[in-house]
C-alpha cells in the first residue's frame, strides 16, 4: 500500500483537473456507471446531547475501473478553539480486482474540499454570468473560500458579497479574499442583501436552520446549496424551493434524506419528483431548462462518492505504473 | 498517525484477550453504550452478474471512549486461484475528540477473523459440553480453522466433525486440524451426519443456499451460524428456526437484514420478535433460557462494529501512552 501525504497530493491534483474529473463523474453516475452504497454517518455529541462532530464515510465503484474508494471525512466543530483544523479525512484506494488496499491518501480532508468546490463551481456555472455580475457567499470557512476561488476563476467574476455569522467574521473573510484572490469582496448585513446584490449565491455553512427564505429572494437568482449534507442541517427554507422554477440534485435519494431538497419535500413545498439530476443537466439532456431567464433555480449538493473516486483516480492514475 | 503492521498486531493481541474484549463489547452494546451506524456494503460482480467479491465497512463508537473505529474487510473469492488471500482488510482508529486518524491497523483482515472467531467461541460456549462431545463444522476456510481452534480450546473439546464442499476439501481440512491442533477431526458426508455426530455445530461458509434443514436435525443441537452476513447469503434453512426453542442474534436489526434470522422471519418460520440479544444472554439477563436441555438453539452472528472497536482498543490501549 502506497501512503501519499497531503503535500504530495496537493502537488499532483490541480483544481482545474479536479473540476473536469468531477464533471465526468457526475455524468458517469447519471448514466448508471458508478455504484455507491448509502453513506455512513457517525455523529458525536457532548454530555448535553449537543453535536460536537460528525464523520462521513462514502464509497464508490465504477464499472471496469481498477480501483474503488472508501473516503472518510470528519468535521469536529470544537477543533478550531484547540488550534486544530475542523475538517479532516483520508481516502482509501482499494483494488476492484482483489480487494487489497492500493493507496492511503492522507489528504486531511483536502480532496473532499476540492471535489466539493469543483461540484459547486460546476453548479454555479449552469447560469451564464457577465463579468460584472456578483457571487454571493453565505459562510466564511475553508470550503467557502475554496468555492469563491474556484467559481470566480471559472466564471471570471470579480465581485463577491459575503455573509458570515457576524459582521466581524464577514469583514475578516472579505479581507482574506481581497488579499489572496483577484476579487473585490464586500461584507453584507443580511441574506436578503446578499441575494439582491448577486446573480449566483452559494451557501456553505453547517447551519441547522434556514438561511435564505422566499422573502429574501430577488426576481432572478441561481442558488447552490452546499452546506446541508446530513439530516438536521438546513440552509435553504422550503419556501425557496416552492418559489423555484428549477431544482437540481446531485443525487435524488441522498438529497431527499440528507439535503435541503428533502426538507422541502417533507414540508410539501415541492413534489418529490420535481428535481433534475446534476449529471444529466451537465450532459445537456434537459434542453428545456433555462437557468438564465427570470426566476429562481437551486442546485442541492450533498456530495457523492463518485466525486471522491474521480479525484482519487486523478492521483492514482499518475503513480499506477509504479505500483 | 501510527501505522501498525500485521506482524506487530499479531504479537500484541492474544486470542484469549480478544475473547474477553469481545464479550465485554457484546454486553456494552446490549446496554446501549456503543453506537454503530448501519454497515456499508460494496459488492463486486463480473460481466455475467456473478458475485466476485464484497467489501464491508463497519464503525462503532463507545460513550466516553477516546477513539472510534472504521473497519474495512473484503472477501474476493477468485483471489485463491491467483495465489492471494481471499480475505483482506484494515482498521482505522480515529480520535473521538477531534476526528483525526490515530492509527491505521494493517491487519489484512486478521482482526476481523479474530473478533469473529471470538464471537463464535462465546456463542458456542453458551451450551455446556463434556470433553467427549463433538464440534461440527461446516466450512473449511481460514475462519472455520480459527473457530475450531478457539472453540475447542475454550470448551476443551477434542472431537471435530467436518463438512466441506467436497470430500477432498473436508479430508484436507481434517488433516490440517489433526496436524496443527490438539483434536481428532473426521470428514463427514452430509450436514445430517455432522448434526447427528455433534452437540455444537458452527456454519462458516459464504453459501447462498441453506446447508442445514430441519430434517437434518437430531433431538438436541446448539448451532452457531457465522457465514451469512449479507443479504443473499444463507446457511440455516428457515425450517431450522421454526424448530428451534431458542434463537439468539448479535444484533436484531442487522440479523434481520443480513443474517439467517431475517430469511426465517421473511419465510414466516419464526416471529420477528422471537430472538434474544447476545449481549443480554452473555450478561445473564435471561435466566429462563436453557441451552443444555433437549431441543435446538441457534445463535445468528453477523458481526458488530462493537467487536472491531473491542479488538482495536486492545491494541491501541497498549501504545496509547506513546501516541
């Protein structure tokens, strides 16, 4: 078994290559070429029953592919106070022929960050934007940063509107974006302000209550919901789904159980069969969908094992001859 | 992250210590001290749709325990022909406090073998036996060998009756047992012969059809069913459950979905609430149960993440001061 460190991984996987690989993975998945068992979820609570951390295990195998992956990703919310990274993880790459471990990718969660940001960038780019348009971002964490970086690069956007848990957090995040990326980021005071200032909004938080409601919406907005990936988490109020003209899910069943889409279906704000599959949207199978005209569109992303397989394959393909 | 090789693991974990740890784990689990998400199952098929391998991921966390485990175990049935071990696996030990990986136990499936054999030995010893009694074993693989070793040692049995897929396999397995263990093993020609020759029978196969039926049974027999641990596998016919006076499961829900017990419930051979919990049996909570008198008793084992946590903890506790 080859053990690959984060440093090696970062030198071998570019964000643009990851985006191409994740796009292919969505399409493969929608064509039934990739099998994924239900994700495993392990929750950690303190003595008062409050959630202190979670760990997700995802897996995917692709037909006639030499290996499959088992991906472990954790988030422990009190880590920051202890000076440790909140997110962590690793990827096991296993042979589909004999079940032996091929590689352990000690990515510390970085590959999950990248494949998630790649999905966000692909989802955001379903809407055509002008260079003067604005990207709204709710959330100020590492994933929010990576999303802003990849989306503004991919869509050539310069303007960013930020909403964090406090004005201080928003302002600090804007400073970081303005220093490190080629953007002009401005802190906002409400979800309504972000939605009205932007053409595309991404939500990237561990929130358990809705951050965007129907009354916050302008006439036209493209929303990419990334944070809610397990039962109990929520970013987009069911009323927003009720108002939407288009709803896309990365996986129907998973979004039904783990995402904002499911909360909207359970609230009867939207019909259970109202969503379009991300992979089929990306491969152009729904020519009738118009993400550009007036109205609200939502992409609900919960994260697929197929994405993990895609980015791990990028790596393993590079050293597979030496295995 | 500390990486521990199979050789180190084998030098640090004794079979007897594993049995004690697994017993405690069953009891902790039955008292609600251990949480396990549903196991993840990844199946591999050839182009004709035939099963060629499977990979299981199990996890467990214990209240106020410093770490949790994610255990990967695979079985690839064509490996033997290629000179590779059929079973493989590894265990990730993760911190319950911050989600970081503490250790990777490269046990190649050995810890799974040991914790499974420990459970078999605990289940077999629910019935009191005399030294002249006979252990029947259906199956001739590595797990069957380990079960025979641990059960005959724990129960001080000398006589073993063996049934494999062919008389050649049975005879070869008997030779191995007679050479390496302090037993007298004899090949049998049918499940009926094994059941009538034995007081305790264990089934340790990847069979997809019943190996023991009601018509094979003597008046009194204690059966430990180990092989069937995923949907589609079957060793014990529902008619045997119908005939049984006592049915024990390691986990009610898991046996219902993955074990022989579930097949019997679905065939309406037994009521869904007819089983007793292994952990409660081991802690003596069912004083009315008599495994020794006339009649058939069955223990259906599907394998718990709690067992993986128990044997991994045996190891990690030994080097935790140096972490």
